[in-house]
C-alpha cells in the first residue's frame, strides 16, 4: 500500500473513551425526555386512574371491615332480642295448677309497662280461677321466630308458637298453634315484652 492508502488502526476504530462519553451524553439527554413523557397531558388520565384505583381499593377495604363489624353487632343484638322474646313467650303461655304463683312470678320478670299491669290483672281474674278449677296445665314452645323491626330501644319479633294443654275435663293433650307479634323495649339493659298480640 502507498502512504496515502494507509489508515492507522487508532483512526479506523472509535476509542472506548469516546463510546463511554456518548453513552453518558445519551443518558443525560434522555432525562428531560422522560420528564416530558411523564408530564405529558396524554398520560394524566393513566396516572389519575391508577391513583383512583388505589384509593377505591383502600376505601372498599375500610367499608368491608366496618360493614362486617356492623353486621356482626347487628346479628348479635337481634339474637339477644329473639332470645328474650322466646323466653318471655314461653313463660307467659306455660303454667301448671300446682305452681301457678311461681309461674306467674317468673313470667312477670319478662314484662314491662302497661302489659305487665294487664298480665297481673288477667292472670289473677281469669287464668288462676280457670287453672285451679279445671286443672289446666299448659306448656308452650316457640317453633320459629325472627326480628321484624328494630329501632334503637324498641323491637318487634314475629313468633310461631305451639301450645300443648291438658285439663281435668280433657286429660288428653291438645295441641294448638298460633302466631304472635311480640313488642319489646330495652329497660335497664334488658329486652322486656311490652306487647303480646296474636296475629
């Protein structure tokens, strides 16, 4: 080769220093480009949607937790109301001629207000003479019941009741069924029956 055709190896290949410099410059140049991309209005809906999704998930989790707690509390309160209604209904409708006073006293612990006054008068004037004279013995059982209304310190329960009765004139057990709407009031932390109406 002639002198004019000869090219040195150092001139024909880029130096490593030049390559590293180019990469560094490219990285520096990309930074404002990335900032421009992120701040581009076209990407705002994506960022907003992501933020909203995270917020909604957090809110949904909080709501589910509160809902579960409220539901558990409500279920517990309803169960207490139903138990009080059932126990009261059985006490009101169950009595034996040999233990009338004890049965009436037990029933009155489940009652309140005007209904308590009515029950005392009714059992004294009607139930006691009939049970004593005819040997009436009756036992009640709540077959099914549920809360139909619950507002603060007042509630209603619908109960389906079976009652088995025997007497001196009719010694064979007689079964009767009835539906009763029971109203309860919370008094000193207890649910007491304030109304007892056949439906």
